[in-house]
């Protein structure tokens, strides 16, 4: 039982690699996760939850690094990375609601359970645009926000 789930997870991982290729990895945040449950719908919900969490972790890590770099490039302004992280987390939550399912597969297990593999994708440029919009509209940041610098740091990260 565990062996078939492991093989299925490996196949899902390989499928996500072939589906997106090297160029797409640069253009998208991609998260692939699997889950097993007694019903397909529960397995899908679990896999989606895990994939969304993984995607959020990837995006939040990038935001933290870019925000820290942005703040260090603008030292002396009195701004903190916490302001940026707070503002951008709201944008990420909105983006994750509209994330696209790039691939989904279901496998019936011998024990009567189902394993679902889900791959989610989010375009990096859409994420950057949403973050820049959020930061440009923020009452506490908009007057000092340097969009060009932020975009350059994002693309170099």
C-alpha cells in the first residue's frame, strides 16, 4: 500500500517536471502535492490544501528575501521589512484564491482509498504585478515605494 503511494507520488512529481520544463520553472511558482483518503473529494481537498500551503511558503520566502533586500537598499528611510511583508501577505492570500490547477490525477489504491496528486501554478509576473499594486496603494508605503527597485530585486532574487 505504501509502496504504491510512493510510486504514485514519484510519478506525479515526474509528470509535473515534464509538464512545465525548465523555462516554466522560471515563469511560475509550481507546487505538487498528494493526499490519500477514503473518498476522492477528501483526498483532493487535502492535496489542494497542502499544495496551497507549499505555494504560499515559496512565495512568502521570496517576498521576505526581496523585502529585506529592498529595505537594505533604502537604509535610512525608517521603513521596516515588516510593513512590506504585512502588505504583501494580503496580496498573496488573494492570489492563492485564484491559483490554477495545472494538473490533477486520481489513483485507486488496493485498500479502497484514493490518492490524488495536484499541481498548482501561479505566474511569477502576476504575483509581482499584484504585489507592486498592493504596495503602491498602501497608505503607509505608497509615498516612498520605489516600484522599479522592487521589481529589479524581485527579478534578481
